[in-house]
């Protein structure tokens, strides 16, 4: 399913990034949030979460585990807490049903 920009307006989202090439993830701010891997057409491939200060580490780990399969881009929705990241991740996974979340 293609990314829906209205998800930027979720009450848990305090800030978000533009789409970045997945190889540039190290430049992201180390905050709590949800990250989305997608292909060039913004078809969502994987959704993950990170607690406070862990976004870069969690993206690295997801790539290491092959969760970036078919993805070329990454976007982050920053939240103000780990619990908001957890609930937002669950909502987005339910909505998009990303293929790499199933493996």
C-alpha cells in the first residue's frame, strides 16, 4: 500500500522527515518514533519503532535483519515518547500490512 501523507497528522506525531535514501539513515535525529521503509513509489515495505534516542540504532538493526528488502527510502515520524511510538507503530502496521513485517 502506498504511503498516505495524512498519517503525518496523527496526534502522536510531533515531527516527521521527508523521504531519504535508506543509506542516509545515519543522519536522522536520535529520538523516539516510527520509521517506514518504502520503495521509490512509496509503497510501504516495513514499519518499525524506536524508543528515546534509538531511531538510528533500530534502523541499522532492521537493515541488518533484511527488513529493508525492496525498499530504497526511509521516513521517520517522531513521537514524544516510547509508548506513543509503540501505539503508532501498531496502528500503521495494521493499516499498511507491510510485507517485511510478516517475515
